[in-house]
C-alpha cells in the first residue's frame, strides 16, 4: 500500500570499516592519499613537519621566562624570588627540566587536538610541589558542548581545572591535524622515492616472450630477473634474455618527471600549515640576504607571538591562585629573538639614554651588567652640565682671584 513507511537504516561502524571518529580515538588520521594514515609519530618522520614543530617549540622554550608583579600604575616589575619561577627555569620535577616542560607542551599543542597538558601537583597548603607532563592520552579532556568549558580526568580521576596547564591550538584543532592531507602527500612522496631508489632508481618494465609460457615459467623468469637486475647490487650488470624474450622499460610519466618539484611544493605547503617561513625549514630557494631578516620578524610577529601569548595565559591560569592572578603575570623575553650585534645594540642603547627614554642602569640590564650607583637618573651624559671637572681646571680656579 502507498505510501510506504520505512524505518530509516541505522548506520553501524565496526573495526573492519572504521570511520574518522574511530580513527581519532586511536590517534590515527586517515587521508585521501592511498593507504597513508597520518599519526603524530608518522608525521614527525616527515622532515618538514619535524622541523616546523621543532622551530616553534624550541623557540618558545629557549626564551627567558620571568614572573612580574603588576603595580598600581599598570607597570610590571620583575619578581625573581617568586616560587613558581623555579619550576619554569630550573626543574619542573625530578626528571624534567623547565626547558623540556615548555618545549613538550608546545609540541603537544602543535600535534594533538586535545592540546598540551601538564598536571600541577600541589601540597596541602596550596604550594606547588612539582609539574608533571603525562604521556599523550593519560589526561582525558572533555569540552562542554554549550560553553566549551573543559573538564579533566587523569586515569578516570577528576582533576580541578586550576591544577592543569592546558595549552590549546586555534580552532580547537592542532596544525598537524589540519594539515593531514598535505602531510599524507609528503609521506606518499617519501615512500615512492624509497621504492624507486630501492629498485636501483630505474622504472619498472615488461618482459615480452614470443612464445606462450606457463605460470610456473613466468614466475621463474621474473624471479631470475629480479635477482640479477634489481636492487643496489645490480647496477651495470648485463641482461641476458632467452628464447627471444624482449625487455620493454616503462617511461616516466609526467608526475614522475616533476617528482622533485612535487616534493619541494610539499615543503612550502607544510610551511603554510604551521605558518613558518620556508627558509626556517631550510628551503632556501627564494631566500636572500635582504628578505632573511624580514622573514625573521614575520616569524616572531605572526608565528611565535600567538603561541607565546597562549603559553603565558595557560601558565598564569594554573600556577597562580585566584588572588595572585590579579597581581602577577608570566612573561617571555622577546628581546632574545631580536637581539642585534654588539655595535648596533651599543648605538641604540646610547641613543635611548641620551634621549632620556631609559636610564643607564636599564641599559646595563639589557647588556647583562649589574646596576651602578647613580645609574637610575635620567640624563643626557653628552650634554650634562654637572660633568666632573679635571684637576687642571680646579687649579686655574684657585689661582684666579675673585673679582671684588
């Protein structure tokens, strides 16, 4: 009878034909490039990906980090004795240095959609005992579907958000995950190159026999040909064919002819995904002396600065109490990346002191020198009226009688 009322089919998924969501549970990201599955471990084996993640994470971790106190006028003053600073500069725990903690947090945020997480273990009085970065997957992160508020568990044990350092990527997706197709193509190109050169860098071909051959004879002829004419040890050997057989090599296709160009383009594509200038991935094809410095500034402004701001915020949320968050901030010293040569720095510091933008002690601090007495005064040493007088000038004043 019309109309028929049919019950909609229920979609079922199994391990035999898993979907993207099941792949994600096991940390596997499938791509459209054949059988290539982009796992974080497989992606890091692509030189361009490993280099991009290293240049960002190590740049963040190598910068000097400090805790600063916010004054009433809004200025920030260094607080070198704050207890939280020791975990970031010295040791986060007995087996992890502060450098390794910051580096690995950024690496996790670049490669894992859940972001980089670390547990802040506190004593009964609220003081920090250690900071532990667990291996990937131990800390479970769930987000509220309405507000986006995260909740955390460590091996099924709920953990307060105030005790978790959580560094998240833009869009809630790691750059490695968003770039899975580009990375999958790079992996496929790497595998193709390995197979090509594994066969002596020669294209495959066909053996033609004028007479029919049985299946056993075909297998024997093919095995003999591979044993004597394929592989690294078969270079330059003379081919001997029997029974009127002919070898017809297959020519390179257009894609094979542009194989090197395809590999170079994937470096550029991965650089776009991580927002890293190509010269920093050692693609120096278009690098010049004039644009190298400009690309370094772009790396600091457009690549590194957002990660520095996000890391500062994640550390501030977890390392300070509710009362301390309004009094202290965590800052990375960006000057380490823009530090010029000594001649240029000396000229700039002298100019700033002469124009009374900074005082001499602030200039000495930039050079890593201790403060000196009287160095907190703002004055131009080149035109100061109270400059020290020489002994000859003092003697002349004593010999000259005062005018009555």
